[in-house]
């Protein structure tokens, strides 16, 4: 303004200053809401700010944290991916994305994202620890699926037992392992055990199509046609 004090520019500058003050006020409110664990309110306020400050990585990371707390991991991933691009060497964003994918049961995408973290910093302790865990689990699952393709069902069952021991804390992996063990039992004509295990899976996931098909096959082996 001092270099070129025309009326138009003064008006524009005043508008921008007013908007800037408003955004700072919203930012303070968003931080306050986050600290008070009112994550829904924080998200609404951050939505308003990010509509203007599209390229702010830290605000996106904060909104991602709120989404995680609100149980909306896919929205958190979207913000974290943007933050990873907007901020150089953002190992923290890659680590968080990898952890979310892991918790959701997508071990392959988790492995891909944690590798991005280690490309930026091969000594990153959290990423390296997660990498070892995901790599081990990924290898066991791939190996088990290969055994199923070869028709080696007993070996596949043993491998999926190992999967449940490798990751006992995240329920999605044990459910998926049980689903695949049920498939192996059904294929190897161990009908009673297959029915029992598939039923266990279907109590957790009533619309699990694979478990329904495998239990149906097991019922056929037992001549239980109505079931």
C-alpha cells in the first residue's frame, strides 16, 4: 500500500486483512475445540480455514488427527496424503498413513507407505519397527495364499495360524485368517470344523460372502441341504 496507495488496492488490502483476522480467530477456535476433545467442531472450523488456506500442511495434519479420533480413517488418509506432498520429508505423515492402512487390514498399502517413510529417513525408529511387522505379516499372508493355490490346505492352515500369532491385536487379521482357514477346511473335506469356524466368522461379519460360500460347501459334505 505504501508503494502504490490507490483506492482499489487499499480496498483489496483491507478485505484481505479482515479475512486474515477472521481466519486467525477460526484457527484459535479450532485449536481450542481440539484441546477440549470436541473433534467434530474442530473439523467444521478447519473446513472453513482450509477452503481458503488450501496448501497448509499443518492444518491438514490437525484435521486428519480429528478424523482419526472421530473414527473416519479414510478421510484422515486423504488429508495426510496431501500433507505428505505439501511438506518436504514428511516422514510423520507417511508413518500415520501406513498405520491407518495397517489397522484397516490393508497390509499391502501399509507396506508401500512405510517404505516411503524409510526412503526419506532409513533410521526412522517408528517406521522401521512398523516396516518389520508389516513385512513379516505380508510375507506370511502371501505364502499362505500361495499354498492355497497349490492345494496344500494343511500347510496353509498352519501358515494362517502364524498370521494370528504375528498380529493378535488387530481383529481384522484374525477374522480374515479364520475365513481362509475355514476355506481350507471346507476344501479338504473337514466339514464339521469348517462349519464351526465359518460360523464364528459370520457372527462377526454376517454378510461375509466367502464364509457363506465355504460353509455352504461344508453343509453339502454333511448332506445338510436345507442349511
